[in-house]
C-alpha cells in the first residue's frame, strides 16, 4: 500500500474560458489532517470535486487511495461533506442516514448501531425523528458530517464543515477530526476558519488562483521561538534585563515579546522573574498566527471576492 492518500500532478480544470484550478500538485499522507486554504474562488471546492471524480479534470493526473480519480471502489472508502448540499429533506435525520448507509451497502446488523453512534456523535439524537426540512443550517451541517462518516472512510473531505456552526458545533467538528486522526483516517479540510485549522491540521497548503503557492507543516518544532509574557507593571529596566534571554524584546498588545532559541528558556525566564519579585500572569510560546501568514502569503488577493 502506498503511503499517500492523495497524489496529484498538475491537475487542471477549466470551465470554458475560466481556469478554476490551474496546476494542483500536492501529496496528502494517509492519516494526515491536511488544511487547504485560500481566498474565495481560489479553486478549493473544484479541487475537491476533481479528487472525488465529481468534476472531470481538463488535464493532469491524480490518484486517491491508490486508485485513479473517480474510481468507484476507492470512492466507497472516502467520506465527503460538501460545501453546499441538497439533502432529501422530506426524510428524518435517522431515515436520511439509513438511506445513505444502504447506498453504501452497509449490512443491516451494523447499520443501526453505526447510525445511532453517529447521531450521538453529532449531537442530533434528540432531533433524529424530525424532518430535515425542519433542521437549522447548523443541524444540516452536522447530519451531513455524520453521513460523511457512515462508511468508516479512510479519507474524508470536509468542505467548509464549520461555516454554519455555533461554537459548540465547531467543537464537535474539531473533536471528530481529532478522532479521525487517532484512527489513522486522512482528512482534507477546506476552511476559512484559520484558528480552527491551526489547532486541527498537521499540514496546510495555501492555494491562490488554483495553484499551491506554499505548503507548511504546523506540527514542526522550530528552534527559534517567540516567547510571550504578561507581568504586573513591567518597567523599562525589566525589559532591558530580559534581553539576557533573547533578542528583540518589545511590548506589544499588552504583552512582552522576545525571540529565543528554544522553549527551555520559558521556565528559566519564569524562575528569574519570580526571583526578581515580578508577578507573572502568563508566560508561553507565541506562535505566529495562521491568519497573519495567510494575509502575507495571499497579499492583495486575500481581499479579492
Ligand atoms: N461550474 C462552474 N462553472 C463555471 N465556473 C465555475 C464553476 N465552478 C466553479 N467555477 C469558478 O471557478 C473558480 C473556483 O471556484 P471554487 O468554487 O472552486 O472556489 P473556492 O476556492 O471553493 O471558493 P470559496 O472559498 O468561495 O468556496 C471560481 O472563479 C468559480 O467562479
Ligand atoms: Mg468552496
């Protein structure tokens, strides 16, 4: 078995004169949670649809779970939560999942238990007998997520899974993604909510005009780190003395920031501050935010509609 869940080379999609995806070249490992980030219209949904075989590619190559794009046997091992979905809204939540489980060919004995487990997982047990047409947007998104997991997939595509969700619903999605990772399921996540991508993804790709322009691991341990601390009444002397631990000591946004060559300086600085009689409210590593990086990488395009 190949170790990659997805491999593409120069995948391209044109809709008439419109180039939706120019050159998609990427690899997603099995078991990896991969974030696919880019501004509106960057080609994220079109890319996902090509990988699923729902949209025919114009050119280029791709393999998903060791099979050519659109392969039916591979598709049975893939889960998909679409960005915009049309559900059979005359069915109840439970009937809807049952229909999809039957479409997957899941045997009767397993079907019921799996459906009840998923209904609980997405917190829709109480609404399971209500018709989907009575569901709110967030409830529909959660039932869609449950449907995407029915076949116990090896790879799950989630296209903006949290766009309609309240904070509790987002937490469910986050937990589901962590559970998928723990089971070794690969997740391909399209999302604009960068704070969530930051906590859930192992790696991200920034896509712009249908082209991956930067890929980045989020779990890599970097040597150079920025430390952020909050103390009671920081004095100029304190700021000066902190320079013994690192460089570029500055006050910003109510915190003191400095750059050091490793996390080992955190307890060291903490001990030193306490010895100086300084009250420490907070100390830790400050990560560069994904949002800041997104805006840098995308430049002006980040604002384009
Ligand atoms: N069926 C289609 N016919 C013509 N153009 C299309 C079609 N589907 C998508 N496009 C165009 O392709 C480009 C990429 O669209 P896509 O939906 O893939 O972007 P996206 O990155 O998912 O955006 P969003 O963040 O808004 O969901 C857009 O310019 C869009 O208008
Ligand atoms: Mg989209």
